[in-house]
């Protein structure tokens, strides 16, 4: 398999552990992770896979990529392509769809990479977290100013890289040390502990680091799997059998009573 998966940021919520600790949670949806190409070694072992992700109509994809998607057996388009390294003895092949449960499990420690929100042109206090200047002693318009930026006559110029006002956001950022709290194979939704970069419906890359953590969520308090717990008894046949026998035994009793 692979150690990376691409997801769409849905929303933030909260969950509780069995010890009563409240945790911030980001919900992400893993859709359209399509394997449309691969790179093989000399002994015909996969070295990397070309994964397409992001929702887009097939008719809106450029013709060369559309042809590759159709040859791979896909009837949907993708918005982005990415080369992903293959693990040893990987069973993936062109035409497969990567599922979240095939890559990540509960307790995996991951790192998430995405593009931060665009803030436009921002001042130094918002962009760099400056404290600001004094708000007393007659300084009516210097509370949020940058302050001095030069160095006297020598060198008589502003050094390159000085932290000043400017464009803020839309930068690639990586968050480390997040934990997988919940994986839903039916909806392809994954819960991560903590915030991830980017806006809602933004694309992020989730990479498994190989570490594990033991975090047990309170199922009832977090509202993760109540539907699964309720539907489990309906599948079991021993509970359904007595209900059928009772209905069959009660039916003759009514008929006999009606006959008398």
C-alpha cells in the first residue's frame, strides 16, 4: 500500500475520551483517491504511484488526463495529481481506489500538510504577532504601527527580510503529531485530534508516520458509533428467531378463540 492519503477538510467538532478529557477534532472526507499511474523498478516492483484526487467532472478535465483516466477505468475526473511512494510488497495497481481504512487506523500518528487561509494584505501585528507600541503619552496613531525599520546613516537602508506589513496566508504549512481518533469505512470520514491548515472544503495531505498512541474515545459522549451499536442486534439471528416463534404461537391461539 501507501502511507499517504488526500482528504477534504469538512468541519471542526469535539470529542471526549473515557477519562473525561475534551479534544478538538477535525473531520475530513477521503474521496477520489484514484491510482492512474505507477513507476516500476527493474524487477517490475512498484516504486511509486500517481494518485489523482479532488472532485471534478470528467468533461472539465484536460484531454490527455481524461484519456488516462478512461484507460484506467475511471468515469470521474480529478483536480490534482501527486506522486506517492509505494511500500514494500504493495498490492496496489492502476485502476484501484485508495480507501482510508487501507492506509490509516485508529491510533496512528500522522502529519497533515495543507495551504493556509488567505488573509490578504495584513498589518505587522496580525501578520507577525507584534505587541504594538504605547497607547498613552499622546500616541494617538502609533498603537498598531511597526516602529523603526532602519539603522541610522550606516547602512542607511532597510535590511532584506524585515518583518513588515504585507501579504499574509496561502502558504504551505505542515502540522505534526496529530492522532487518528476515528475512521468510518462506510462514509470515508476520518477524525483527527486538533486543527489542520486550510479553509473548509480545502484539500490536505495526510501522511502516516509509523507511530502509535493509545486514545480511547467515549462512544456515547462523542456520538461516533451509536448507529452501529443499535444495528448490531438486528443482524444476529438468535434474537430474530424467538420473535418469529412468538408470533406463530400467538396466531393459533387467536384462531382457536375465534372458533369457540
